[in-house]
């Protein structure tokens, strides 16, 4: 039975989720603050922050700077109650191995991934004891002062090849890299009840897993596509071209989200979110993977991902008979 919350609890849930979803415009907010500082008598603060960004530039590529305190703030637990959020384990994960959690679909704010793998107030430690979780994200998130330190504190690392290799090498064990394989481009496919993903042309993660000899784990975020509608522009229009130029150059999909009705449209809908973690796919360690090996394990991963989706869609989708995982590109 769905739990009933008091008015105070619902207010706190709304407040905390509003705080979290400001990240949708985090880059614009950071840019606005930078401009305010630049055109004020406080411009030396901006200079100091840029010096810090340059000095600290290697941190996102060397394991990040996660803050247990930031991830354990007591009010953040209200995010899990807002939707609510669930986490399902289907197989044992050996804490002596390294893993890439290949998560689909991306969603606009990746609320499932944040609630399940970033926050300390989640079942992950009980379900996967001995594992340490890191969120791989675009380098653009580390270019903006203030924003970068917030992202780093949440356990984020760069999604660059050298960053992931550093985390997955033989000297590090028990690391889990949360990787949104479809990237920001997948956001444009987001539509209620439709699980469209980008996988066919994404093969770098296969090569990485082979070269490091780590395990790939298919992960499905059920419900992530339901919490927002997107106000998309007409193909060919000026705004459409600008939107996709930013996506190509900065790996950001800038869009106006439509969530709850009325004045709360920037707030995500209260829809249940469930992350299902599949069984690990073991890959051999190959220093120089061949094209044939990459293609073989890419096909194997796609099969396991679709299998995982089909096994659980009857529990976590509204119309399971007509809902499929569609690999569009």
C-alpha cells in the first residue's frame, strides 16, 4: 500500500526536490553568478575561483573528491519519498571486482541514479556491500566554478577515458562507475511510456571494459521517462539548430521541462521510479581489443539489457504488453 504523507512531509519533499532539480539550469545559474561577480567590486573572488579550477583541474580525472557529508545531508532523504524511489538487485556483485553500471535511459535529471547511487540514505550499501559508487559525467560540468565543486562533492568523476581507466585499473577494487551510455543525446528521446535508448553507436565502453578486464552490468531506470514532458522545438527551426549545436559542442541538451501542472511545471511528476540492476557480464582482459571482440561483447550486452527489461517491465511499466526497449541508434 502506498504510504500517505502529512502536509508537512509533502512540503519538505517538494522543497528538497526543487533544490535538486535546479541542477537542470545549474550551468546557467553558475554563469549568472560569474557575471554578477565580474561586473561588481567582488571580481577578485571570480579570479580566485578560476585559479582554483585550473589548480584543481586533474581532480575529476583522478577519482574526484566525494564528500560523505554532502551525500548524507538528512533532508536529502525526502527525494526518495517524493516519487518514491526503489532499487532492485538481481545478482551478487563481488566487492573484489570493478564494475561499469551501464544505465538506461538517461532521463532529464537522472533522479533514479541520484537517489539510488549518490545519496547515502539508499539501500545500495546493504544490497551491494563493499562497493564504492562514482557517477561519470561530462567534462563540461567541471568547467564552471561553484558548480564543479558541488558535482565533485556528490561523487562525480569525469567520463573521459583516462578518468575511467584510472578508476578501473588493477590497483583499485570494488569500484562501480555509473555510466549513462546514451549520454545527453538520449534526453531528446524522452517521452512518457517510451523507452528509447542510444546504444548501437556507443562502443567505447565495451573497449574500455575489455582493456581493463572489468564487468559490465546492465541497469534499467524504470519510470525515469515519465517524470517530465519536454517542450521540444520544431526540427529545422532556429531554436532547434541552436539546441543541437549546444548538444554537439558542450554535451548539454538545453530544453524546457514540463512536469507538474501550473506554477510547479519545473517540478517532476510524482511517479514511481525503480532501478533494476542486472547480473554482471564478465569480460576478459584484452590489452588491444579487436573490432570483432568489441562487436561480440556489444551484441551480448544488448541482448542482456533487453532481456533484463523484458523480465521486469510487467512490474514497473504502465502498459507492459506494448512497452519495449527500443534501440534507436
